[in-house]
């Protein structure tokens, strides 16, 4: 017997970019939306069939968010070493499963993982699909394919790219082809290429990109790329890569070709912005914060021009770092798309919903409130068109509907975070002779650290000033319980 869900009298923001419609109702039959509009009501449900009814008067009904850049295997890491070296695959998998429910609780009903360690993403995707694990609908890449000049080959050659790494190193086409074949055999939905870390140069050759993209497509899979600079964005468009991550530094020519190709861009502003705006609250090093801020400013310039040229944006957050914990900041990306790319709130919601369907392998099937679409929906207590930030407040995400079913959460669990796995750090500055004897107050490690170029002002209240370590760990504990 079919089961029905009726949501009445909502303001609908459809995710397709249309203006909001108030006083409308939505009827869901099993997994799919069956009807939408002011005429929809109980009378459309056959007598005797199971019906759940939700009165959404004064509330907004919209598609669940789709985060096309969410790394479930990172485990809220504080360092690249933590991502690549520490934490066994077994524990990493279990943590990813735990964290998936937090992402869903935030109203994110779909994610794509563009790279992660082992095949954890593939396993997690299947476990979510089978109902073993509570989490968003998901697609996953395997390890990023990189070269010696790309992102994820962090360590010296004497160490190499370890097995647990999120990347896998191939400096020639044969290796790349071999890798694509293995990854596809092991169940990935997409291939992730890792070009230069900061857009300094194009690290893959045109041929390498094209061969990988063509083979992935031939095998029925998608391809995306970490591409921050004009050269690699251009090459990615030429190679037919399905969507592009970042695009921070693009000249007008590149932007024009990107717009013309229709290839969506997932700018992923959140990590840059969180580091620049809030990193000081959790001890992010100043050079990193400043670097991210500068990158964000340049990105804002590129995004504004990209928007004017008609580039299609999708929501991505790089969630999974300690600066972008799961289930907390996903919707902030929408605010950033408005601030930095000039999108309207309706356009930002479209970027965060229907524009992400492609990355879920469900283009045209999810992300819009319309008949025939998969019923991944959220009911929001507030008006995100007027104030997009309501989507960042967990208490405003009143109801999460996944595949036509209202999701029940363990609220205590979704508020929980893990302590970080390993951090072998000894100090935030160097204990030089001058720090000890150069006229600085040795009882005030804060001033000592500042003299060494480390800004720790914001890490403390004045009472905590004489114990930097306790101030830091206090902040860390606080940061783990954001709610
Ligand atoms: Zn990423």
C-alpha cells in the first residue's frame, strides 16, 4: 500500500529559481512528489491509505540542500597529516558513518564526496542507501588522482603518497588509466583530479585530462577537478570535465569559455571564509588565515565576473576539516555566494538545490519542489529568501524529509563531535633565547608568542593570558560543542 505525506499551507521556494509561492501544499506519494499547489489537499489521497499530514503555516518548504563538496572521510581533521596518516580505515569509516547523520540533520539531503581515503565513500554511500546508516543521499569519488605537482602529494618523495592518503600519485597516462579502471571497478561515481594546490600552474597535461575524462565517461562515470587557476580551468573545459571545483583565479577569457560550455562551477568558498573570518577563534595560524583571506578576495572578483557571464554555480563547502565541521556550516556557502558572487537569495538556493542534482547523478530528478521529483525536502521555520542565514541555524531546520519520509534524529548524537585523533604539536612559537631573556615577560607566553609573529590575541580572555595551553584547549573544547 502506498504511503502519503501532505504538507499544507507552506511558502514554497522551489529550488528552480522561481519566486516563492505562499499558501501552497505538497503531496508526496512514497518517494516522489505527486502534486504541488493551492488545490492540493487530503481529498487527493484515496480513503484508507496511510497519510501523514504536516501543517506548515508560516514556514518555508524547499528542497533539501545538496553539498557537492563534502569529504566524509576527513573526520574534522586539523592537519593534512591527520587526514592522510592517522586514524585506521576502520575507525575512519565508523566516524564517517556517525558524521553523516549530522550532515543530514543540517538539512543537507544530498552530498558528493570529491575524493577521500580508501573506498570509504563508496561503502558509506551503499550503507546510507540500504538504511544501515542515517545520512544524505551520496555519490563518491575514490582517492584523488594527482601528479608530483598537484594537490595531495604533500610529503617529500622519501615518504611518497601513503596508502591512507586521499590522493594517489600517477605521473604518466598509463598509471592514470589503470587507476580509473580500478576505481570504477570498486564502485566510484566520479573521478577526482587534483591539479595544482593554489592555481600556480596547470599540473596535468591537456592529454592527461582528456584521456581520464574520456575513459571515465566511456565507463559511465563523471569527472571533476580541483582547479584554482585559469590555465587548468580552461584545460578542464576543453577536456569535457563535468564540473569544476574552485576556479578562484580566472581571467575573462576563461570565464567566457566556462560560461559557454555550461560546465557548472562549485566555488567552495566556505573553507576560505571560515579560516579567514573565524580561524583566530580556534588557533588557525595567521599566515594560513591571511592567505585564505587573500584567496577569497581574488575569488570574489572572479565569481562576480563569472556570474555576470552566466556561469552556473553549485553549492560546495569542503566540509570535513576542523574549520568546516560536519552539519554546521553547509548553508553558509549560500550566504557567501550572495556576498562574493552577487547571487540573489533565490539564485543561491537554486545553486544549493537543483544545480547540485548533477553531482548526485540525479540531474532533473531531485532538488526541485515539483511533481515527479524525489521528495528530499526541508521545512524551515523562517524565510530564507529574506534572510538566507536562517538555513544555518539547526533549530530553524524543523523537518527533514528524505525520499518522502520524515527523518527522526537522535538530537543528542547529532550535536556531538569527536576529539581530534592525533596532533603532535609542541608549541605555537619558537622558544628562542630572546623569548626567554630578551625583555619579554617569560610568565606571559602570549606576549612571547606574539613577538615571534604568532597572533594569539583572540585566543584568550585576560585571566587566561598566563596559560596559553589551557586557553587553547578551552577554545578547542568550546569549538567542539557549537550549538
Ligand atoms: Zn575538497
